[in-house]
């Protein structure tokens, strides 16, 4: 197996899961508790990566990060190089691609919290931020864990988006899924099979953790 590609994928997935845990929580909170009439438009934008073909999403990210557009120009002026075909570009693309896999479980977890508990916390004088950390987040822990684990696992298995934005540069943008494709193209089926089997086992373990966590959280909630 290509341990360099595996290490790169794990590093990428860890960074994406961490960023989405921090950035996805406020988005999910706003989607859950906002009373804005048109918030469904924001929900649709967040969910777009689920239905868009990865190559389409990857193309627009590639163009958006290119030197001909404002984000790419700003990045190049600040850091002296463009984002496409770098680990940074890969990170931006992966965060956007995995966004709904974090936000939607977060939001589902927030929606499961009894509103009466939230209102009681407010009536006792606790601020909204304090209520979030003391009431909402503990009671929606299963959703937070699910979103974080799903975004991590989804990033590990990315192919189309990372190939469009990052290319296939060894040690820089060659992830484990791209390595499997390369091995198949080179007719190294034994190597491809071992790597694919490792990803299969990993995916099974991830789903087992998610379902086990949700069941445990539900059991604890019922006891209370």
C-alpha cells in the first residue's frame, strides 16, 4: 500500500473534520433556530455538494480559486502562489465538498433538543452562548459526533473533487482514492485490492461507531 497517500488522506481528513466542527456548528445553529423566511435557500446551498456531480463542483472550485478570479488573486498576492494543485487548494475543496455531511447531522442534533429546556435556560438568565454550551451541545452530542466522523470519512473517500482541484502530485495531492485509481490503471490489482479492502473495513468501522454512538445517546436520553 502507498503509505504516503494514506498519510496524506488522514491529514486532509483530520483538517477538514476540525474546520467543519468549528465552522459547521454556527451554520447548523443558524439553520435550526433562525426564523428567516428564506433560510431554505441557505439550506439548499449547503446541500448542493450532495447532488452535484463531483467533477462539476470541482470544476467551479478550480475556476474560483484560479488566478483569474478574486479569491485566487487575493491568495496569490498574499502568499505568492495559486491554490489549485496544492494541499491548501485540496483543503478548501474538501471542506466545501464535505460541508453538508457535517452541517446536516449537527442541525438534526440541535433539532432533537427540547425547546422547553432552552427557554428555561434563557429564563434563568443564561446567555445564548452559555445555553449553547451547557444545554444544546451536551444534548446534541450524538449529532456532533456523527457530523464530525462523517465529514472525516467522506474526505477519506473523495475522488472527483480532489482530482479536479489537486491533480495527482505524489506527496502533495495524491490521496488514497487517487492512488487506487492509479494502481488499477497500471494493472496492479493486488495493491489496489489491499488498499480498497482497507478502505472498506474503515468505512464499516466508521458506520459502526456512528450507529453505536447514536444508540448509546438515545439510551442515555431515555434514562433521563
